[in-house]
C-alpha cells in the first residue's frame, strides 16, 4: 500500500482514486468477514504461535526451601560482651573542642559544642 501511495504522490487525481479504491476494498472486507472478538484475545494469539492450548490446571508446585549463596542465615549473633570488647579495641581520639581523649566523639559532634553537658 505504501508503494502505491508513493508512486502516485505527485498526481492528486490518482491519489484520490487510490483512496477511494482502498475505502471500497475496506468496506467490502468488513461486509464479508464478520468481526470475531475471540481472534483478538492475547491468549488465543499465544496459543496460535506455540501451537498448544493453555492447561486447565497447573501441576507444578513451589520448592520447599531455597537458600541463596551468601544469604547470611548462619551468622552468629554478637552479644553485648563482644560488642564492648570490639569498642574497647578502637583507638581513643582527642576532641579538640573539650580536650578529652574519648572514643565517642570528636570536635564535629562534641556534646559541649551542642550545648549538652557530659
């Protein structure tokens, strides 16, 4: 159809004649072939492509248990004693605001700077 339209592009009379022929052909096809909504369903189109019908009942089941590699389910919980030992190993820093050697803050987040007393 595009090739025909391109061929008569410069001739207005032939272009109008082509349009009327296409409209007449369209009307003839619509009159002879009834519209079937079943053909335009997505499931029907897929069945035609794969040549199989959709089963009434699905017979597969989900797996019992899946554990991906490295999912972290076997980590041992860290107790408060271990957390305290880990915190004690951290080096002390000097807060340049209050002058104390502490692990909890530095000049940027000193409680005295914020107006809170330690």
